C-alpha cells in the first residue's frame, strides 16, 4: 500500500511526480555515484539509464546516518543522509518526506494513522491499509506482496510489508518496489515509515536498495517526542 500511496501523491502534483521509465536497458556494471545537488524546487521525477542506476548503486553502499522530520519528532537513518531533501506530498499529509535527488531515485516518507489501541498486534498495519485503499483504487495500482518481515522494536513486534507496485495513471506508468513498517509510536497513533524506489528498467538494483532500507533502517526508527506531532505537511 505504501508505494501505491506515493504513486498517487506523485501523480497528483509535479512536485513529487515521476515520469515513465526509459526503455533502454541499464548497464550491468555501473560505478556508484550520488545525484547532483538538489535545489529543493518542485520536479517532475526522472528517467532511467545510467544516472538512475548509479544513484541506486550509491544507495546500496553509502554509509548510513540520521535524519529527522521538520518538528524533530522522529529519527530515521538513511544511506548517504546529507543528500536527501525534504519534500511534501501534495494532497497526502505526511509527518516526513525525503527524496534522493531531484530525479526522485528513491522516496522515504512517514505517515500517521489512528487506532483505538495500537498495542493490538496488526492494528497499525491494518489502519494504514484502510487509509491507503482509496488511493490504490483511485490510481489503479497493481500490487504484488512479497514475503512479510517483522522485527522487535521497543518491546513490540513491528510488521514490514514488502511489495511491488505497477501504477497506470494519465500522468505516470511506472513500477516501484517498496517496503514499510507500522510502528505503535504514540498512544492511539501509529507511525508508518517506508521507502518507494522506482525501478525504471533497473528493478534488481531498486530491490537491493529497498531491501537494505527494510533491514537496516526500519529497525532503527526512533521516536523523539512523547506526544504525537500536532502538525503534518
């Protein structure tokens, strides 16, 4: 559901849109290289080819470091942390959003959902699925779920959904790989954190980036505030 939500957000606005992938095959061997400096201005996504493959290769091997949301309420670790730029997803309120490069080689985001009791196993995951369903239906996203993951976080079992999403809208025809975890973060509230990576004809590298985030970044998500953030963007 996570990547479907982001696919919907990208399709809604040029600031977070993704164009269709290129048809040329990516190089089998490519040197890791970060994207050019991001000026933070709205962008309509990017294309595939060697630049996308090099950026994904960088995300596979770069050192991890902390980034926080604007209100300093949560911490997430990201590969090559200084080159991620904060973004908003127009029409989709989020507590945090980052893009890797102006061409959106990857997107990381956090959303908040509400449940009567987030200590109930599976409640946070279901709350996000319920929230995301209208987006999936609106943008006609074809979703394939992969083997689920889970890890222990602050005494709770956090479930991780790994998936592949194929979107088909008037604005975009793209394949994404994604993973997200559902955290019982605050009383009555859940934090959903995840990554969506456009394949752009290099799905194997995109999957490696996605899987690294799921295994190395999600278990380190940290909550800095005692109370749910009062503002989303």
